[in-house]
């Protein structure tokens, strides 16, 4: 009988149904307890980030502290909490953080000091990162680096998590967990900028440089390369925060150049705004050698510009000379001309000596800041964008790949 096919099917169905019943019953029975535990973890993280939590403190005492001394307040569009001591003085401003780590959601509490220039503390109460690696973001030993960490340095907001950099706002990364710490730094910096911007909704600028959009070539120094005196050290670029609704307003806009009606050596100038950032044989515009070359974009009307990003040909290791970026209100560049970037350190192009650094062209592009205001929530208005370049350090021709203008 037990070998009959119907018996096997019936037995299997019965086992599955019984297992499902057990799981459903357990889930219903424990759902409320699980939710309560998760909420308490959040409450304990808030109390801990405020500095109120003590070893051995009972759950009731933690909840009592939270109820009496931590209150929700409005901060623009941002949900914020104020932590006050027994004398009603503000100890910290608390904000909930949440974002995607390498293996799951990261949730925590970020506390800002009353001076609005330092991070008071950071607590992570939920994460699914690899134990012993990314999972260390939840350890107090690692989190203690955020205590009184400056979040505004030289007027620039933000912190960095790095194993190769040093500085007052730099936290040591976790070896072997670069994706986890990079994600966490983005989460933190988004909240730092929102807090300092009065609660406005800001986010990291998406440059559209995922693996399919660019040629992931990062070549080393060429043989015999002599570095110019103002070549900068390459470090990971910090998040560039902008309000919502910012996009590449230069996409498919008309492009002109110093060549007039003459064709470049390779490609057409319209490729500068075609949205293609790859660095293959057909993806760049090669200009004539011997003098500074420029391309110019007409945005069609005066637009609010938050950033300009320039890609030169980068598949080979090239440091381009005399990169100068200007904006203006007229096509002749005679009205309200403003220089956004200039790394012509010796005025060899005749447009003025620049103080910006030289750099190797890379797939991530050269990002230029045109934001205004103390909170960096406003852009700069202009209609025309012009980019000059005077070839490469090893006498390479000027090669433009793409110029993106991010604004609204």
C-alpha cells in the first residue's frame, strides 16, 4: 500500500500542508513579538546615539528615556528627532538612516551634534553584511570613529570612509568590505547634506557611469611619463549632492567648435552631447593639434546649472593640458563670462593662469561644481558652455568624448 503512487502523493501533500500550517501559526504568533523587538532595537539605537544608554539598562528604562527625552520634530521635508538632557538642553539631533548594503538593507540612527558641524554618534541596528567583514559596521569599536567626527571641513559638508586617505572627516574603512562601506558613506552623506540644507530632499548625482555606459579602462602611468607639477593624486570622489529633479540638460543639444564649418580629424562635434561616454574607436571627437581647441554647447535658453562633467578620451593614460571650462549668456562669450575650471597653470593658452589641478582622464569624468549658496541648493544660470583643451602631455591630440551639463 505504501508503495502505491497515490499514497506517496497524498503523504507528500499532507506533510507539506502540515509544515505550512506550522510556519503560518508561528509567523502569526510571533509577528507581534518580532515587530516589537525590531522597534525596540530602533529605540535603543536612538537612546544609544544620543548618549543616554548605559550598560545593563533594563528595557523599560530605555523606553522611558526615549519617551521622556527624545521628541520628533519637523526639519523641512526631513523627519528629525531632538534628544534633550534632564535640563531640557539639546544633546543631539537624530535621524533614521536606511539604504541598501551589499547583502541587504542597512538601518541605523545618525546623531548630529548641536553645533551642526560634527557627527555626535552613529548606531547600526540592522544589517545583513558578511560577519567579520562588512558586518563590522555594527560593532561599537568601528562605530566609535564617528563620535564627534567633523562633518564640515573647509566649508564642504560630508564624511569619507577610506583605507588610503587621512583627514579630520575620514573614517578607516573595513578591509575586504569596500562595497559595504561605500554604500554606508552614501547613506550618511545624503543625510548630512539634507540636515545642513534645512531638511531639503537631496541625493547623490547620478552621472550614468555604470558598467554598460562606460569603458572601464583605468590604465597606469605610461612609460617615460613626466608628470606636470600640478598633477593631483587620484582618490575616490566624494558624493556630489543635488536636489531632486536634476538631469543632463545638454543631452543632444547643438554643439559648435573653433573649427567652424570644418570637420574634425575624427567624428563629428555632435557626439559631444550624444550621451555616449564610452572610449572606443568610434566614441570620441579628435580635434586638430597645435593650439587650444574648444567645443561649445547651446542649452537653448538660460538654465540653472548645478554641475558640468567632462569626459576626454580615457582608454589610454592621458593628462590633457589647459582644460578650461567657461559659461556665458551669449554665443560669442562676451556677456557674463564665468570660468568654472582652469588648470592652465602657466597661462600657455592665453586665457589666464589657472589654479586647478591637472588629472588623468578617467571613465568617471571630471566633475565641476557650479552650485551656489551656503546650502548648495541653487545652481548657476547660463545658456552656453565652452570647454577648451590644448592636447595631451605627450603631444596627444585633443579628444572629446562627452560633456554633460546637469541642471534644470
